[in-house]
């Protein structure tokens, strides 16, 4: 339970920092790259739509940044 709480706190802090600092925040560029990769995957895969691919790509990139 403590790990989930810590992860949620780190996620909130990270999103807040990205919103305040924009492109200067170290997590912004990797998350945007993940979004772009997800969009390409969504365009190429018949089962996944582009918005769903973008969301999945951004989520995976964001989660990988939080694990550090």
C-alpha cells in the first residue's frame, strides 16, 4: 500500500513539474517521444486507434520515468 501511495505522490509531483516547467522539465521530452511512438503504432496496427496508441505510449514513457 505504501508503494502505491509513493507512486501516486511521485506521479502528482512529476505532472505538476511538467506543467510548470514545460519543455525544460526532464520528463517532458521522453513522454512526448513516447506519445509519438504510440501514435505511429496506433496508425500501423489495425486494432489500435491513434489516440489510444498515443495514450498508451505516453503512459508507458511516464511510468518508466517514475520507476527511476
